[in-house]
C-alpha cells in the first residue's frame, strides 16, 4: 500500500525490533478502532485473544497528534444521537462492556476505555447530556474508579446515578447473562 512505515510506528500500529525490522503490535489481538466524535478513526485498542501472563491484556495507541486518551470516549460517535435523544448516558469502563450493551440494544453508552475519567471527557459528555449512570465493574478497581468519576461529574453539575452490579459481574457479563429487560429494570432502580 506504500504507507510510510515510520508514521505507522508513530501512530502505534507497528513497532521496531532491535534489528530495525517492523512488526505488528496488535498480532494475536482483537482490535477495537477508536473514533473521534465526528467519525474518524483516531486510535486503536487491542485485547489478547488467549490468556498469557507475560503479555499485557490490553494495548492502546500511543498519544499522538490525532489521539489523546484523555479527550476520547469509546463509542461516542455511535452513541451521541441516542444520548441526546434519551438525555442520558451510561458510562462503562471497557470496550466489551460498551459493545455488549450496544448489541443488546442499549445505544446510549460510552466507555472511558479502562482509564480514570478525565475532566476533558466530562466536558465532552456535557455537550450531549448532564444525566449519567456510572456502571463500572463490581470489583475493587471498578469501585475506586467509580468514586473518582462521581466526584468529577458532580463538580461539573451532572445528575449522577450509580448502577451497582452483583459481585463479580461487569456490564458485559451481566447483559449476556440476564439480558436487556433485566438490565433496564436495574437501571430504572439506580
């Protein structure tokens, strides 16, 4: 395709070995394209397919002139119309949480992509709604992230609700196990 391999490296798609040959950083991973709010691909996330203790579970594009993790929300491009229509957004942690909810028909969902919610992300969300339901994993890390996110959202005058999942569940496992109807019932009680 005659691509500039050095630019591909700077964008994080490939990297160099010690012998200066290039290799695919996302090999043996499922790749999640990350879109800007206007629909352009700005980065990628990759998750390993098979459990391997010696390899990072997720890798993401490095910060670049077109991608800043602090200023990006996964699936915002696909969700923004539904967020405006429902005047509400579900905030989840990961790609699969977001995708599973979308597949179940819940389309007003974005993910912070496993990072702590940032002021920039809150500012972006405020363009679409001030009503948010925080739905992080029901583990220690998820609860800590939820606490920090809630504090940040309240400072920006969001109406914040929390959807607590049963211990050991995340949004992906919950929607697969219980379905959309049970999810919507739980959300209505939050």
